């Protein structure tokens, strides 16, 4: 069976070119640009002729090309608006890479295949830039079809001539801090990303590290509930004492027993609602192990993650536990007053809380706490939808106990899917 590269497939399924008007400073330096050019050069090349060359156009070179546009436009009969728009393509840019098609003499490799190879380089360069976290676009324009403009602008040699295709192609590469442009099918892409992450997580449930975290979570959850009940029972005994006096009845000794049994029934009722939230919070202490198991199997090429310090993780767990319990206790009131909507309230509330927490836990191992929080806010609706998918099985007995593990794995995949799409990063910083 083939071994799919899930990260690469996720990127290809969700990649987006950035409109030129969304691109701006800063731009990649030589160290950031070189790996992109290296990746682009690994395009299909029949005969290993390398029928292309790269020309890196910095600001001054782009402005020089802009000065050639008016004469080219006048010669081709373009109107003033077209000429102005074509000039803007160069004056607004800060960095571009021109891919010049270089026809090589060959008895075996026809010219058209060499043209295809040069075009493949353009696409590979575009995808390499996007995968590296930079915004990029593949532009040409009518000036690029003019032999004189290309010869004057790029000093083309005789074998770098128009053979029925553009004399040159160029791929503009510079970063954008804006999200990827929305697409009319973007919601389908988001749904596909969520379900793909979920199915990958399901396929790894038999992982020994998953089972270990599951057992630890259940044991600690039961222990916590027992401790809470014992403390509650002790509080009742302290308040009621051995004997109590009731109006019209007088002194009674059975009130303590009544309150004790009532408290047991109350805790059983509350545990129906609180067992899963508490288990989710407790399990979050061990999610580093789940996320690492996911990355070891599906993303083995990643560098080591930065683990969350123990005390920071404990603080996050306590905070999450408090929020989960408090929110679900308040939700019980909503269930009483809106019984017809109780199930949907439960799904929406726990979906939001679980999605937010698990996504941030998965993301901050790789991009830090602040960036993870910003990323979660930017894609909160998609993350909420994924969290709701996790919350729905919470109402199923026994099945609900595995959801914390499944959720941690799902959101680890979802984070990497968003990373691979290249829509979250502002790009590398200039050195």
C-alpha cells in the first residue's frame, strides 16, 4: 500500500494564490528565497535540459521595467487605462522572480515539451512560496507577449525567444498578512478539512499512547469526582451535626442521613453532565503525548515541537476545568427553561469550549501561545464547527469517554492542515 504524504495533500487541496493587491512588505531575503527556487527547479524536465532560468527582480529592476511599458503600449495600440494598469503591476511590486524560457537544441526533446517544463517551474515556484508561508501570485500581462519589451527588459538571447508561448513568465513573490482569499467553494474546503482530520484521528485510536492517555484520564476523573463528593459530604455533616432541631418536630437524628443520601443522588445527577467536561479537562494535561503520537505517524518530517512547561500546562488545565464546569452548571438552568433546545445548547457550548482549548493546545506547541490564540480567533467558526463534531458524541454513554483523545488528535491534524494551506502565517521575518 502507498504511504501518502498527508501534509502535502492537505496543502494542495486548500492552496490559494494571493491577489496582487493583497501583497506587500516585508519581502523574503536571499536566504528565504533560495529554498523556493531550489524547489521550483525540481520540476519535470524531460532530458534534463533545464530550459529555463530565473531572474530575481528587486525594486529598482521593477521600476525600470515600468518605464518600458508606455512605449510598448503605444506600439501595440493600448489605451491609457491599459497602460496605467500594466505599469502598476511593476510599480506596486517589491520583489518578483521572472522565469525565462530558454529553448535548448535537442533532437529528442521537442520545443513544446520545453515550454511545458518552463510552465511547470512557474507553478512549482508559486506553490513553494505559498508552502513557505509567503503570499504569491503568477502574473504575466500583455507586455510579456511583446518580444521587444522582453528583449529590452531581460536582455533575452536568441534561444530565449517566443515559440508560440510567452517569451517569459514571472511569478511575483512577497508576503501578505491577510488571510487567503475566500472562494465560492471555501466552505466545502473547510468541511473537507474538518472531516479529513477527524477520519485520520479515528484511524489512530489503537495507538498505545492513545490508550495510555485514555486510562489516565478516566482514573484521574473518577478520583476527582470521589474527592469532590467526599468533601461535599463532609461539609453537609459539619453543617447538620449529629442532631438537628426542626420546627414542630423537635430534635431529630436522621436529617444527616437524609442529606447524605440526597447528596449522593445529586452527585450522580451532576456527574451525568460533568463527567465528560471533567474528563476533557483532565485529559488536556496529557495532550502533548497525543499530539506527538499524531505527528510521529503523519508528519514525521517536522522538527521537534516546543513542549508546554509542566506548570503552564497545569495552570491551563485548572483554568479549563473551571470554565468547563462553570459553563455546564449554568447551562443546566438553560436546559430547565429551554428543554426543547437542551441538546443543541449542549453541543454548541461544549463544541465551542473543546474546539477553542484543543486547537490552542495543538497550535501553541508549534507557533507559541499568542500566535495560537490569534489563529484560533481568525478561524473560530471552522474550529467551532470541528468542536461541535466532537461534542455530538458526548451525549452517548461510554463513547463519550474517548472523545477527549479523539478531539486532541483531530485538532492536531486540523492545525497542520491550516498550516499546510499557507493561510495563517505572516511569513518569515527578514533578517
